[in-house]
C-alpha cells in the first residue's frame, strides 16, 4: 500500500493539475497539505510585510474553496504553518512515508527547499505545470531560448504553437491515510471596508473566465486593455493564475475554442500574446537560473543599501501615494486599497520610481511583491527589469512621460478623483 503527501503550492485547483493526477494514479492513500511559511507574515527588507492582508485573505479564500472541492470527493486539505522542511518531515514520520508530490517552482529558494527535502531522504516528484506551453513543446531547449521576446514569439508562431493540452479534471482522489492529524485554517483580514473585486478560489476563477468569454469581452481586449477603471477593460485572470486557481493552459484552450466558434480577431490574438509574455518571463527565469545557478547577478547593489532605501522619505511618499504627482499617487493608492493595478499604471508608477525619483528597481519590485494580489515572481521581476533596462529584452529601459500618460489615459481626471484623498 503506497502512501504519499501531496504538497499544494501555487496550484490550488483540481482541474489541469498533472502533479495531482499522477499522485492519485500512483498512491493508495494521499494526504493533501498546504504549508504557510512563517516568514510570509514577518517583516521584509525594512518593516514592511512580505504579503499584504488583502493577499492573505485571497489565499485564505482560495484554500477554503480547494478544501470544499476535496471534501466533496471524500478527501480534505490540511493546513500547517511553519518551516516547510520541519512540517513535511513531521508528516512523513507520522505517515511512515518519504514520498511527496508537488508542483515544480523554478526559483532559487523553492528549488533549495526541494533539494533539502531530498537530502533528508524524501522522494520528491515535482511537475512543471504553470505555463501555457510546456517547455518540452518549444522548438528549442530553454538554455538556448532567444533572450528578446519578439524573437521568442516569432519562433513559437513559426511552429504554430498555441498551447499545451490541459489534463482532465480529477473526479476521484486517493483516500486519506487512516491517521488522525491536527491542522488549522488560516484567517485573513476582513476586507468589507475596502474595495474588493476578487474572491479567491478555483470556483470563482471558473465563473469569472466563463463570463468573460460569454460576454465576448475578449473581442475588445486590445482596444480596452490600457483603460484604468472597472473589471471589464482587461481579462483580470492574473490573481487566480498567480495562485494556480486556474491554469494558463485551460484559459488558452478556451480562447482557441472561442476563436473556432466566433473567429479570431485582434482582441483574441492579443490575449494569447499576453499569455505568451507570461510564459516568456517564466522560461527566461529558468534559463538564467540554469546558466548561473543563482540570480545574484541581477542584484547590482548591496542589500544594505536597499534596506536603507525603504526608510527613505521618497519611498514612503511613493509607496503611500504622496509624491505630489496626482496620476502616480492615484495608482499607488489603488494598489494599497485593492491589491490590484492595471498594467498601464504598473508601468507608469514603476517608471516614476526609477527615473523621476532615482529609485532602485529592486525596491519597487519588493513593494509590488508585498502588495499585489497577483504577485508572480517571474512576471514581477521581469517587468520591473524591463522598465529599468536590466532585463534581456530591455531596449535601454523604458521611461514614461508622466504628463503625456496622464493626458492620454486620464484626460478628464476621473481616475485621479476616484483615488484622491
């Protein structure tokens, strides 16, 4: 009889989850767990939390939804808080198993955790499953992928690659091991007093994606994607994608099915184009990590200097929306209040921090990391480096004319008024 642990990470769903599907095929008993690492609620560089209360609540909702789905299939979700290694070693001892299934996350820290688990005697079976295209479907090895996005895209399009087929949704989950475990449910902030447009969980993701295509909002995606107000100007898939409440492969499949039904158009292509950008940042990160063994070459200032920047007045004013530029301040206040910011405003406020305030991109990236509902290490770092000119596809950086951006995207001042004090 085979018993294993399924370690949920950024794959909080039952649909298109290859790691979970394989775990259920291989095991007689399976214990699904989620571990909230203690440091996530500790201070980051300088007295700022690594994750906001809004994102903690979004995570809590997502875990609650996942637990309900697992219980409906006769299983459950067990939540633990603490060090990954300590928790998993304790569970392994109780279950008398050394087998762990999980999603693969290709960052220094996450790979280091898996390496430590293997050294501790665990057999870790990890599966890469967070991109639209599977790495082995690409017309090149990741180590040889083009550094510039346009070259990457052209090679993908030349081979007519659209997406990798998702796996079927699990209808049967391996039963729980016959032991008694104590667990906890994480609690988050009551967000009833703030603007809240997103609720976590796979079921909410499915409803949102279905209504987006049913209302044919994708047709106007390219025309409206730079707007600033409302839920319909862009897809808003990213918060659910960030925790794996939905998969990029499933979205792309629905997109192509939509094109078969209604015909392709500028909007449908551009949505696929943005999903490809997401893949590009992921694959480029893997390439860098494979070649360099670490990403320390990207941090060109001592960490102490970054910590000092956090205590500076310019960072406090920028992060809280008190720079004196009403457009930038509106964006930063929206981020604080909702955990979300349009792609256009992310670029505007990033440019202002880097070029107008001479701030280091890593400090801005860390603030976004703590505040964004849709925080994703690959896209967040990739976009900040793109603006700063530190990435591979930088073209010397991208500085925005803030006055022109204000006139182009908020000529009547509606957005600024919405987020004024």
